[in-house]
């Protein structure tokens, strides 16, 4: 990897003893899909780090999830500057790969050796890894041309496989941000051990995620694990908190993909139970996914069609508009990292009803900022929903406390500053080459 020749000085770093301005921390971000409507925190993170003087260039395995003319201006600008690994098409990519293999045979051979060093791959999975190597060769060549000395990857699945092979093939250091739950649930299937051992450092969005990695890593690797939380951007914190709704029926909002592990069916069961007892709420489920047809059928069967609406996937502004109609935010998940959706609801002073899984209890103090129940416990979920629905003053107290909690620990501006400091400290040797 070439030295960083063209880096601009960091805005907040002083000159060294010789009077020479330091080089800015410069790196590539690899994401599975960027921009993406369901992962706005990627956009916030990239823009936030750039605002702190870091030079971040983005690469994405897949194209944006919307057409360019459908992207908001800031996302369209990001897309125009992002390197899309598959953008050359099959023929163009193949020709480029042939050229890379001829010009950089060592990178190609190191990548091949890396594939066969990974243990436990079935024949089908090993074939997939050859596809990942092709992407890694294209990515590493782009990094070489851009003089990018470090690669950072979000999530530990296939996108991290590409990052791992890029690191091994091109000799470039890489790092990871681990969110969960997928990477933590199926550790061996995602070849997480190899990726974690190869990574120069690993960022975890919760102490829970860090603890799960500590179980798997030798103790002499624990020092490279850092907790850096996600959070809520300043423009959202500037929004006025949600006021109590004038309707007599409390409105419950749930935001999340319609998949079994988000627990929306249990929420509907709880609403149906309360209705049978004469306790009424309305609800809006925001999101799309494979469970939508099943949930809509359940709503019809339970006679909830007049009080429950499935809105489908919504843009972030549309989701915020729906949030502002909420008295209660509910997310009875079975598996999570720490959902940004919960943080956003808390920032708007909406009391949250969720579960004790993963890092959620680090965010919400049950009985103070909201109510947490054991995952899958529909009885406890029903009783907690009854409690919040019947006590407006309790909702107001919890909502106020939850906003204070976000301001203290989940303010994105503060967490970006911590992230930037970790990058600067960890990448210092690479920058000084």
C-alpha cells in the first residue's frame, strides 16, 4: 500500500514539533449497500466523521436501494462519490480482474491462500468465497489507486468476508463494527473467528456485543475491542418532543422489519387480549418483510382491522411523522443489537415497551425510561401494555426520563467524537508511514 500522499491536514489536530501539519486520518468504508433506507446510521456516521476532519471514502458491494432520482439530495451526492464494486457488470469486472491478476499476482495468490485457510467451509460456501475474492481484488485495487491505507467494515457477514480477503490479499489492515444479532447468533457460519483475529481492532455497539466477542477471542485480543454506541443526530434532538395525543385511545407505534424475531405477532396478540377485556388501543406497524401477509391475516382474524394498520416500509421522514402520533413505542424483539428506532422514540419523549434481549437493557432502564419484559413472554407484554395505556402520567414521566437518557449516552455527536478518536489512535502507525 502506497503512503498517503494527498491527504489534507486534520481540522482539529495541531502541527508536530517540526511545524509540519499532520496528515488526516484517511480510510475506506465498505458497506453492503450504501445509501440504504434502513441504514441511515451509515450516512450519519460517514458525514459525522468527515465533519471531524477525517477523510472517509465509501465503497459498496451493492447499488443503492432506490433509483438515483429517488434519493434525497444528500444521499444522491454520497452515491455519486461511492465506489460500487459490482458496477462494471460481469464482463467489465471479469476483464478488470484479469488485469489485476496479471499486474498484481501476489495479491491474487494471497487471496487464494486466504480462502483455503478458512476452516469449516462447505464446497458451496467455498465457491461463494471465490466470488468474495473477486470483489476483494476489485476493492483493493480501488483502494490502491486512491491511496487508502485502511479498510473499515460494518457487520460481520458476507461484507466482512470481502473485507477479510481484501486485508489478506492486499496486505491492508482492516477493522470491523459488530452490531448483532446475526453475527453473534451464528458465529461459526459467518467465520467470525478468522475475521476477528485478522481485524486490527473491532468496534461493538454495546457492552453486550463486546461480551459475546470476548467469549470467543483469546484474552490477548480483548484489548482491541471497543464499545462505541450508535445514537441520535442533532437535527432530531432539536425536534420538539411529542405531546400527549388528544385521542382517547393510546396509539402504539412499532418500527421494524416484519420478520418473526421482531415479535410483532406477540404485540398483536397483546392488543387482541386487551381488546377482549375492554381495553382499547390503536396501533401502526411500520416496515416491510416476509411476515406482512401473515400479520395482516392475523389482524383480520382477530377483528383488529379498524384499530391496527400495517403501513409498509416508510422513508425516515415519513417514519418520524408516524412516530409523532405515538403515545407508546413497542418493539418486543427476540434478537437485536441496540435498535436506533428505540433511541429515536426516546429522543421524542415516547415511552418504550421492549424486551431484555442483547443491549436493550443498556439503553432502557426498565421502570424508569420505559418497560422491558422477557422476550416471548406475551403475558408480561400484555400487562405492561395495559399499564402504559392506562396511565398517561406514567407515560409522561418515562418519556421525559428516556429523552434525558439519550442526551446523556446516545447523542450521536458525542459518540462520533469517540469513534474518531479511536480511529486516529488506532490508525496512527499507518498514517505515519
